[in-house]
């Protein structure tokens, strides 16, 4: 074999062909790309934008023009219609791995909480405007709100018919309750003085009838959903004060309207 032929064969076997280098780079980039896609099976918005920017920079820095200058649209962009609060930036949006159903439930809970806050403020304003602070109170608890109404503005002693003076209060309460659309329990309570009439042999019957009449009034006058309302009577067995003075007994004669948060 001549020296010239040996040199030509040696040059041919040295390294890979040039097309193989380009092909290997392309395959490597595609492999990395699909690995990244797999790792983002659950999209994290911030991570997605970082990876997208990194890939864009990588392709553009290599001299290519595969991507134009388009930052795209946000994966999640949910606005609160009432106050314009961006819920994706509030506590609801802190967990990027929430599915749509869970996120929708959290937004609904947030809206319900806001409605409840508005309900409480409006009831307090009504109590102040009508000078009812002595007889109507709003009690806020962790899972519920109690609207406590002294029976003196709703019923005559020993009776269950709603007085005209109490109907305006119940109409306003019913209007506000209808807006929040929550489950409501109306509880009737009495003091421990015994009662024995034809209509009400015991305080159980009296307290239950009072609660029932309030529920019927809210349905008939405020068009509240009967499915959202429950009436219960507790007689004298859930006092909020000792039944030892006329003043304390008056405190125990009441109707509690309990609203679930």
C-alpha cells in the first residue's frame, strides 16, 4: 500500500462525520426538552416561566430563531369580581399544585367569607340605626354567627304570635340572610317559669312554636329557601343567665338565629 493511500484512509477514519455532530446535538436537546416536559406534569407557573425563558435563551443564543418574542399568557389568572383582588396572588394561589376543582372550592369559600363579613357589618349597622342594641346582639363564633333577639320585641309574654313591632326587624334580617344563602337554625328559648295553657302545656311547645313562626315568617315575607331553615325549641334548658331575677329571666326569653359560616 502506498504512503499516499495510507494517509487518505487514516484521514477518513479520524472522528465522526460532521453531520453526526449536528444530529447528536439535536437529539440531546430534544431529550432534555421532553425530560423537562415530563417533570412538569403538574404545572408550576413560576417554574414553567423560568424553564420557558431558559429554553428561549438557549435556542436564541445558538443563533436560531425558533421562538419569537412572545411571553405568552398566564396559566392561571383569576380575579375577584367584587373587589378586583387577584386571588392567584392571595393565600389561595400560594399552592401552585391545586387542581381546578380544589381551587374553585377555595374561591367559593373565600367569597362566602366575604359575604358573611358584609352580613355581620350590615346587621350591626341596622341595630345601631334602629337603636336596638339593648335587645338584638350579634355573636361571632368560629363556625357560626348568632343573631340573638330578645323575645320582648317579637312576642308578648306567654304567646307565640309575632308582634307588629318585631316584623320589621325580621324582614330586614330575612333580606340580609337571603343574600348570604347559608344554613340557618332558628332556636326558641324561654325562662324557667312554668306555663300550662291550652295552646302551650309546657315551655317546650311555646319555644318550638315561636321558632316555627319565625321560620314561616322568613319564608313568607323574605322568600327564603325553606331547605335552608330549621326550627327548634329548647324550652328553659339552655339559659344564658341564672333564672333568679326578672332581668335574667328576660335574657333567657329569646330567639337565636344561628347562621353557619
